C-alpha cells in the first residue's frame, strides 16, 4: 500500500472518532468500509448458512468449486459483511475463487462461544454443499483470524478434514493482552488502541472466563498438524506481536 493511501486512511479514521455505543460503532465501521465500494463485475448473493447469515461473492473467471470462507474482524463486537465486502470480494478475485463471508453473532449480546459455534456451522454448511475440504481456504482479520484458528483447532480435535490453508490478517491471537506492541505501537496505530481492545475482550470473554483457553487465545494452542498458514500484519499495528508470536 502506498504512503498516500495510508495517509488517506489515517485522515478518514481521524475525521470520525469512534462512537461510544455498540450500535453506533457498528454503523461507523460499516460506513468506513463502504468508502471503498465493491467492483462492478462482482456478483454478491445472500445465503442462509443453516441459520447463520452469509454472502457469496463471485468474480468472472473464478472457480466456483474453490471457496474462501471468511470471518470479518471487529473485535467480536462490530464489523460485518458490509464493512468487509470490498476486502473479501477482492481477495476472491486475487485467489480466483468464490468467497463466503459470514455474519457471525457479536458480543456483548453474544459472548464466547457463540461466534465459534457460528464459524463451525458455516464450515459444515459449506461442506454440505459438496465443497471438498481441500478446496476451501479459511481466513479472517483481527477477531476473524482468531475464529479461523479456533475453527481449525476444533476440526483437528474432532478428527475431521481440515481446510487446505488459512489466511490471517492482523490476527488477534492473545486476549490476555500480553503482546509488547500493545504498548509500543499504541500511539501510532490509527485504528486499534490498547484500551479499546481491553474493552472488547471484556465484552467477548468477561470474567471468570479463562482467556488463556486456546479457543479464546489461539496463541496458546498446539498448532501442530495445522494446514499452511499465511499471516499478514503491518509494522505500525498494536496487534503486531500477536502475529509475530503466533508465527
């Protein structure tokens, strides 16, 4: 990403301070994400994934037999198909495959483990459509990256087939908040600040939930036997250490 694009994003985020209420925060993130509209050649279609809302997307030339299953970020409390639509659809273009974005239930109305249950339901829905596990990539950013690892962990523990690979963008892998960059990057990350993350963690996994549980903080999971994983993160992010320690 060019420095001019990064500066434009910083300016956009700075012009719209984060609201206080959950509903207002969700609306703001949808508005920010919608700043970059979906390309005109993308076809989007709503789908009911056995009770979990989802959205297919397809770009001309992509293979319908291969799917990117995507879980949006937003700290488990915000984010949606709308806020991440451009990102997901362009990922589908780059990988030349269909995408299935999932609107899992969000905290604080639906704390742990509701989002994980929705992720597993979405996976099983996709498999029921005749899509081979080896033809599925699973991905997500922030909390969505956490959900991706949690899904793989649950499938492996159950002895089920695993996805071909995983794609993690700035994964929030440690809800115990022990990463060093939560302090060193707090002043320069334009979006995610430590105090805000702490608020999100309290909403999603309130006491007395043990946040070192591998399904809550996959940094502490045994990742042996996982499929290939691509991790991407920016050098100015508070979640940098969550990604590098996971790697």
